[in-house]
C-alpha cells in the first residue's frame, strides 16, 4: 500500500509518541510505526523520573491527567555515604521545582491512548522498516505489516526508534560524528512488591559498589545494584540480591529496607553516547536514537521529550510560514541540552560508583566530593538544578 503523511515517525517510545501528539496539537498530520506490539511497549519497564519541565509540558499538552493522579511528587533525593543519609532539598534550592516519579510504561500507555482517541495512526507490528530517498524532498519509509509491503511518502522523518533503530544507520557514512564512553559496570535492576523504604530516592555510594532505592508506586519498589556490565542474572538469586541491597543501603539508625517478592529483574550496561548532528536532510533524530546517558542522572526519557518538543515547534514554524530557521537550528538547540545532561549524568555516575581500577585515594576523593555536595549550599544547588532539569525552550 502507498501512503502519504507530513511527518513519518519511526518508533512508539516516549519520543515518537510525544512528537506525534504535539504535531497533532499544531494541526500537523503524522504516522507512527512501531515494530513491537502495543502490549509489549505498554509493559516495557524502563525510566521513571520526570523533570519539572517534562511534567509541565505533558500537562500543557493535555496528557497529564493520570500522571497528576498517580505520579509521586518528590521534593528531593538522599545521598548516602559512610552509612549516613544527606538530603538534597530540591524545592528549597531551586525555588520550588520538583520531580515526579511515574513509570515510563504508564506514560507510554497514556500517550498511545491519546493518539488513538484523536484518530491518530500508530501502526504496531510494522516490521522491516527501512528509510529511502533521503536526498529527495519526499523521503520514504518502507515496512511490512500483516504480510503486506507498504510505503509512506513523507515531508519529514522523525527518527525516534531508539538506540538500535534503523534511522541513524540510514545516514550516509561520514556524516555523523560519534562521541562515546562505555563504563566498566552495569545496573542490576529489580521490581519488587514491597512498599518503598523511603519517601524519596536514595543514591548510595558504598565500598562494595553503588545502590539505588527508587519506587514506582506506594506498593512497588525499584532497586538497583552496580554489577559487572555482562553479569549473568542467573548468578543473582533473590536472596543474594536482598543481602547485597541490605549491605549497600545500610543507613542511619531507624532505616529499614523493606523486602518483598521480586517480579522483574535484569541487567543493563551503562554508556554515554552522542551523535552530531542530530539531523540529515529531512530526517531528524530524537531521543535514544541520537544519544544515550547512564541512568544515574535520570535524564534519558526527559531528553527524548525535550528533543521532540523542539522539533515540533520547528515543524510548526515551517508549516505555518515556510520558515525553516528553527529546523536548521534543531540539532544545535538540542545538543546544548544534551551535553549538559551528558556532563551531569557522567558526574553523578563518577561520584557514586566504585571503579575497579581505582584505589583507596579515589574512594576518599569521592567521599570528599559527596561531603562537599551535601554541606555546601552552592554545590547542592548545582546538583539540584541539574536534577530537576532546565526549562524546555
Ligand atoms: C533496558 C533499559 C532500561 C532503562 N532504564 C532507565 C532508568 O532506569 N532510568 C532512566 O532514566 N532511563 C532509563 N532508560 C532510558 C530511557 O528509557 C530512554 O532514554 C527512553 O526510553 C528514550 O525514549 P525514546 O523514545 O527515544 O526511545 P525508546 O523508548 O527506545 O523507543 C524507541 C521505539 O522504537 C521502536 N523501534 C526500534 N526500531 C524500530 C524499527 N526498526 N521499526 C519500528 N520501530 C522501531 C522500539 O521498539 C521502541 O518502541 C532505560 C533504557 C533501557 C533500554
């Protein structure tokens, strides 16, 4: 089948779905292609921390009702080291800005529903997508659905297909420059049916390695342990996970880490990655398709949503008056924010993780930095304003 749309979007993750929704609000038609089933993308557990600017954007776009009801507002985080907790008070340090904990899969559910309610096209189980005609003014996306070959002619393509997608590799060789760092560890993450042990996230630097206490709801805890990047999850029966979490998150007298049945676990590697520019001709890369951050700064989903907000405004200016100034500035505008988040995510990762190659000196240096960040208002403010995020342009 042959189709035409203004913006063909590959990927129904946060980037692709928010882009399609924002374009709809601007009166611009789009089609979203997703290789997986709706059930799969709606149950994929990933990020969960929304910056203030992301929450404001989703509310203003009319997709924040359930997030407002079910999301957990947090006014700070705790940094734990030498078995003592130190709170970073976001509200106080940033003039009232906060974060909201709301699972990525819940946001994806809300966005898919909003697109379908508005008559939008989200084509699930669209396999073998490929990009063509990037040198022309009507690039095409070809894909297979229900055994049939399809082709969409587009004015523009939104490459929102994550790190392993097809859009970025479709750019001719030599155009994109890659900046990359791989870390010598990963995160073993679990979801457990247990009430969170604290109202806010706890980031722990322990001599055995990093640990994080997070949550998804008042009855579900999300916990992470630093581990080797290629760790075999089979080596981690539930008892071992709880034992290690108890050791690394041990804290002030009175702190008790709640345990409960683990219903999901997995290991994720950690990397920092950026391609420049985030555009080739009429194809624009957004979210994980263009950049990856280690999750310590909780920036991945927020960056994806900021990218497509900038892209939707640029496309709106183009369709309203033929003005392509903002489209031409898209990459540079996004990359400024991306590199800020890259630095913050790298800094949080470096301060909180145990690096095998480091010695006692480096551990002492980390502790000195944590002591500074939790005792100097200037240093704490820097962490807080980065964590709650900067307003989206
Ligand atoms: C395993 C994992 C765990 C994570 N955990 C955290 C965390 O704890 N905290 C945190 O802050 N961040 C986390 N992140 C990062 C965060 O989830 C991402 O930054 C965020 O999902 C980016 O959104 P996106 O829309 O750009 O990409 P994605 O969410 O990856 O969406 C891309 C979509 O494109 C689809 N797609 C890919 N290829 C094709 C194709 N050829 N054709 C059609 N569709 C295609 C994919 O199926 C997917 O639905 C995690 C990421 C991963 C991968």
